């Protein structure tokens, strides 16, 4: 585990996150339902009593978050609220997963940072995206509002969250022994009461991959290449189900056809100076056929 490796080198480790609005609902009056710490334990990523784990919602609405704004966050006219841990931490290591996403098309390193936002900022960027009605429904009972600013900058807002971390983010590390190749981020594409519509298709890359980079954009680009390759191998029926259920969402429909270097995540991240495409990919114990196949995803 990464935490143990860091502690072995003398680091004081904090593991932090905040679950999505449908699982943890936090507003100015406090937490209405859910617990990120309980979700952390339920996912078998760690123990509920792990003293190193921090649920960002437990820090409080005003005390636990601050407003970040810079010339590079122009998609957020009034800035965004992010966990105080973005300031308090000396070094940040990002541990995303490789997964498709029913709204954004992919949830990788940039989308992972949404877990650091306060709920009102989560509502703000979702308002620019597809299927926002599901987010507003999940926020029912709170004082959170959803207002589309008309800019259509859903993906750009996601990327710009990392501006708050650019001086602290040391590594982005993916463990891709399994990947969710359709729908996402949950087991089903859409929840309709107690039932789900669109079961996610899980794949196990052969061989399983572990990859990392100190350059956030380089890591994201490789993860996009891997996910594009995996989606091409999804059997007909799971692929057809995703296309039919999410037929209105171009982020999903165009994903396989858009070259990695032209993906909005990558183009915008390079534009605001978060990193560059990988200049060199160093493989270890990876068959040549796999290297060639992934390399073609950049074309």
C-alpha cells in the first residue's frame, strides 16, 4: 500500500476524500446523510477506524474549505471551494482509478480531484454537464442550488481544480489491474430508485498495469489511451447498452474516436500549464504487442 511505503520513509500520511453527492450530502447546515469514512471501509480500501483517513466533510462547511481562484481558473468566474488539505499538505499523491463515466466520459486523474471540492462547487460544475437532473435530485433536502452559467465548460472546470494543487502534486499513480469500461462511476449507469439501469462492464487488462508520472497530464494521457483501448474490446451487448442509454452524451459517444492529444482534458490542461503529453513512455515487463497497441491510441 502506498501509505505504508511513505510511512516507511518517514512521512506522516493523511488519506482524504469526499464521496459524491448521492452518497454523502453536505450543505451549510451540516451533513444530511452519508459518511465518506464509512464508504472508505465499505469499499474495502481501508478500515473505518484508520486514524490516517480524513473525510473532508467532517472539517466543516466554512472551516474545512477555502476559495481558490487564479488566472488559470477562468471557467470558474468566482473560483471554487476546495478542502483546506490542499493548503495543509506538503506533498500530494493522487491515486485515481481507470474508469468510464456516464457524464464526463472518463473518470481518471483530473476527475479524481472533484473529491476535494465542497458540495456547492460540485453542484456548480455539474450544472454545465449532461444529466445534471440526477445531481439535483440527489441534493434534494439541502439548500444547495444548481445554476447553469451557460458556458458549457463542464470538462474545463474539472481540469482547473488541479490548479489549486499544481505546487503540491508530486505523483499520479494508477493501478490498472481492473478497469470499468462502460458507464460509471458507480456499478450502474443510472439509479432509478432501488434498481439500476446500465450495468457497468469490468475488464482486467492483460497484463495488469501499474503506471505513474510526476507530470499529471502525461499520466492522464496514458490512462486515456488505456481506457480507449479497453473500450474497443468491450463485447457487443455491453457496448450497445451504453450507447443506447447515454446516446445524448457526446463525452461518451465520441470517446473512442477522439485522439488522446485532442481530448478536452488534455487540451485544456496543457493550455493552462498543468503538464505535457508524455515525451517518453518507459515500459517494464510489458509485451511489445501491448506497447504498440497503446502507442497507436495516441495517433
